[in-house]
């Protein structure tokens, strides 16, 4: 699995995002093994795979939260400073919902940049930009609401606005559909399509395989390595599905003990 | 009535006590906002007991106890963070070990130093009527430092408290911010101990901020209204302490809890 996966769109231009040969191992177990792919401006990509397939690990590695054993991540052709162009929306379980942050406060946090500043106060330009971001996700009317009071879909829209406020080119959304009802999921997709049309690169991790074709332009199938990458209605061949969800149980005959062993190391 | 309010201040010690009470009442809820939204109650209680050896050592060596307790408190905070990050033990287990160990050490030091007249009750329950001129100056300096630090790093502390992963991605040193917050908590505890005592510092850290959490929505308002409630509690407690000859810690704590009970009867915070 060392070949690079590319979805082939915009073949002429340079890819905005290049993930190259990324390997992450936890105590000998390879959570990610030589993961490589590229994405261009205006790609809306679903990163799919079973629980424990390494989707969050991939995002953490890309966001600089998880050291990589090998590999590189380039955004805009840079590695060291690529984080300036990358926004991350964590899983909802990682947020402290007891903390009474208002919608406007949360989006304003995206305006800080990476530089440390003492006594930081938002400028008039920051406030204007936050308003623009909140209007893009149709949450400006809720600007004084507190995050804990919002529905799952509204919360995700605020985090998307925060990513916009960072002026990032690449958005990483980890399981943004979880805890969001179907109608709100559709609305989220609509918003993400608008951002895609602006040229953003959007990757969303999801373990939910329903309606993939309606949600994403491209699907990256991940099960510790990249099993397939391309349009949703093309990538799901029986072989890929086996690799994703049934490889060990189905294809390897009499592999009961191996199968179990593999899952245990999997955690 | 007016006499009951003004009479006490013909005495210098009451003026000093009032200054310390106002400072303690105002500063505790500022850090208290973080304590109640980040589940740091147990940590706060442990830190309060953890400064005991520092206070005892200060008394033993003849320094102002506050001067010794400040580095002791910060050292304790760093040690808790260190143990919980380094061992496989849960954080509350690490806190429990240090809590008990430090408090026992403090009691031991005090019991050995029987040549010096120390009222252990004052350390445990607070005696704001007994603060010295030096204590007032140190308390004022510590309060100013706490307010300065909280204001200077407000945005970073808020981001870290709400979304630690998001904060890390934009380049905020999240782990360092956690230590900073514990350090500030240690400063607040040390400056509060003389007024409310080791055992009841927790009341001032948690109760006014919790009351304010019921009444205000935004975090900065929770801090500000909490500070007003805190001052109301400590100053009322001071009067009760003076007129009825009560230890100041219980008087201030029960006043704060009375205000909380009144607020809890009329308001309930809307949650998810």
C-alpha cells in the first residue's frame, strides 16, 4: 500500500493537501500504515471506515496532535507551518459543555491565530469577520446563545464558523454527524457544499455509511491503510468492502483466533 | 444599626480585616468560575490542605506564613499535575495521595513546634481579625497578581477550558495553561487562608461562583457577579465574626451558602 492515492480531479493544478506515507504506531500496533493521498481545492471528502480504523488518528496526525513515525503532511506546499492553513473540529465528546461559552465567543477564538498575545482583545475587523462567518452558517441570530443550549447541528455550524474564522484552507471534521438529526445533517451538508464551492478542502470522518453519495464528492476508505479513494458510487467494490469491514472474517478461512487477536490489539 | 456597621472600624485591626475580606471575597470567585466549570473542586480543596506544611514552616521559622505558603502552594499544584500526567493513576487518586500526605505533614510540623504559640484553630478555621499590616500588603499584592494573570491570559484560559484540542491545534500550549491555572489557584488559596482557613477555602472558591453560575449566562459575567457575591459574603461574615465573636471562616462560608440557597430557590441554570 505504498502507492499514492489521488482522486484525479484538477489533475493539472497542484494539490492543496498532500498526505505522504503517514505511519503512526502505538506500542507496535500500526494504527496508520503508510497512508498517502492528495486533495485539491473544492474537494468534499468523507473519510469512512469502521470504529478504530484510524480516522481520528489520521486527523490528529494531520493537525499536529499526534506525532508521526514516518510521513509528512503538506498544505499549500508547506509542512512546518501547515497548521496555519488547517482547522480542526473535534468530536463532541472532547468539548467541555459545562463551560458557558457564547456562540460569538467560540467563533472569536478562531481569530487568534497561533501567535501568543497578552491581554488579547478582538479588533473591529475581527468582529466584522466573525459576523461574516456566523452569517455563512446561518447562526448570527444565535450569537448570544450559549453553546450548551444549542442543538447538535447548531453546535457543528458554530464550529464550522470558527474554522472559517481561522481562514483555513483545509477543514478536518471528526464525526460531525453524530448526535445530529437527519434534517440538520442535510443542512450541514448544504453548508459544507457552499464552502467547497468557495474552494475549501473539507474532510469529514464518519463511521456512518448511509447516504454517502449524497453527502460527499469523494470517499477515502480507511482501515489502518487507504483501501480506496474516489467517488462514492465507484469505490465500494466488493473487494474494498471486504477490506473495510470483513477482510479478516470473510476472506481468511478459519482465521477465528487471528481475527480475535487482531481486534484485541486494535483496542 | 449604623453604629453596628461603623463602630468596629475605630479599631485598626478591623480596618485591616475589612481590606483582606474584600480582597478574598472578590478574588476567589474569579478563579472560582474555572473551578466550577472545570471540575476542580477536589483539586482546590486538596491544594488548600496542601499549603498547610508551608504555613506551618513559615510560623516555625518566623516568616510571614504567606511568604512560605506561596511557593509551597505552587509546588503542590505542579506536583499534582506532574503525578497525574506521569503515572497511570487517575487524577483524583493522585490528588488524594498528596492531599492527605501534605495535610498530615503540616499537622506534624505544628505539633512538633510546641515552643511557639500557634493557634491551630486559626489556621484551620481562619482568623481575619488577627491579620497584620504585612499580611494586608502581601494579600493586596497577591490579589493584584492574580487579577493581572487572569486578564493577561483570559482568552487562552477560556479556549483551553472550553475546547482543549481546538486550542492545541491553534498553537496554545494547553498543558502549560493547565499548570498556570493551578498556579493561580494556589495563589488564591494562600491569600484566602488567613480569612477563611484551610478547611473552608473551598467554600469561597466554589459557592459564590456557583451562585453566580445560576444568575449569569456569560463566563465574564459569572466572574464579575461572583466577585460581588463573594465580597457580600466575606464582609457580612466579618461583621458576624466581630459582633458574635465567631471564627471568620465559618461565618463567611455560611453567609455565602445562605446567598447560594436563596439563589437556588429562585433560579435554575438551563442546561442541555
